[in-house]
């Protein structure tokens, strides 16, 4: 009876160690995966906003470069500010420089806008 | 009898542990490989994004230089808000090109919206006497995006190249 209990105990210790090792590894894998998923979402968010910032700044510059009378329709997907003095598009924490003179500063919500070059000054209005 | 049972249990336990260990190691190796591939993809996506940014900024800056008058239209170094070198699209003004040559490099870079990127602007004329070069010299091992336009400068055709580069 004593031997029986002892032999079961030996197996249990090994199994226990193996299970603990597996659990520790699973926790490590889970935490790594969680970090990867988290950074994946963060990266997506960062690049979506930064990409939108660059595209909108490019659209404003393009309207200026192509000369008076140019109109560009733009489907804006993020809340955006246009800073007249600094000549920046601001989306979240991203600032993108545009090469144009806006007629005023703007605070825009997601919608479709017309960017118009009115004799060298850029005006933005809802379509 | 009890002794035999004990050995039997002990040996089964060992096999079980080794199985788990081997399978866990294989799993970790596969996981590390897949993670490596994923990180490589992220790195490629980031490089693609910065390349697009460089491309957008280069083309916008060069088009602004060769197609617009700048702001104000008769700008000088002291009052310039936007740099444009054109009298009319793709015809460059000698005065404005001279102003750009005399302008502080960092001010020009800022006004061209290049942020942390450096640039080199060259006008290569039919007559080499009219050649103009503004900006930094390219270092080795830098990532360069180059844009080219043909313009009229000092009565003749000239190739304008605009290189934007990042370390």
C-alpha cells in the first residue's frame, strides 16, 4: 500500500512539473500574442490617421499647385483641423504640412468636402 | 507486485513528460517562426508607408516649386510664406531661383514641407553656365526619392531634379 502511494507520487511530480511548464509557456505565448495583437491595433490606428493626414494635406497642396479654379472632392474619414498660420493638417496627434494658403482655419468632421482654389486661396466647403 | 506497479507507473510518467516537452518545444519553434514572419511583414509595411510619404512630399514640393509663383507672388527672402519659382507653370523666374539659392537651407526645407527629410534641388540647363544647385550633398547609404521635370529657364530648356532623402 505504501509503495503504491509512493509510485503514484513520483508520476504526479513529473506530470505536475510538465503541466506547470506547459502553463508557464502558454502564459508566455499568450502575453506575447496579446502584445502583438495590441501593437497590431495600435499600428493600424497610427497608420490610418497618419495616412489620412498625409492624403488630405496632399489634396490641399494639389488644389493650390494646379492653380486658380481647381476643385478637388475629398472624402474625409477622421476629425480634422486645418491650421491656417502653421499650414498644418492636424489629425489626432499627427501634423502634416501642406503647401497652400487657406482662407481660414477649419475644424472638420468626417464627411465629403470640396477643396477649392479661389485665386490662390484655398477654401473648403461641404459638398 | 507493488514494486512492479511502481516501476510501470514511473516509466509511463517519464514518457508522458518527454512527449509534452517535445510537443511544447515544436509548438514554440513554430510560434517563434510565425512571429518572425509577422514582424518582418510589419517592417515591410512601415517601409512602404515611409516610401509613400517620401514620394508624396517630393512630388508636392517640386510641383510647388516649378508650377507656382509662391506666396506672395513677388516674394523675397524676408517675406516668403510659400516658395514657388515659376513666372508661369514650368517657366522659372531667375530672381526667384536666385532667392532660393540665397535662402537658409533649413528655412527652405521647412517651407517646402519636408519635415525631417533633406533635399537637393538641381537645375541642369542646356548651357552649363546656368546650372544651379541648392541643398545638401547626398551621403552614402541614404534612401533617396528623386523627381524630375523639364522647365524653361533663362530662355532654354532645363531639367530640374529634386531629390529627397532620409537616413
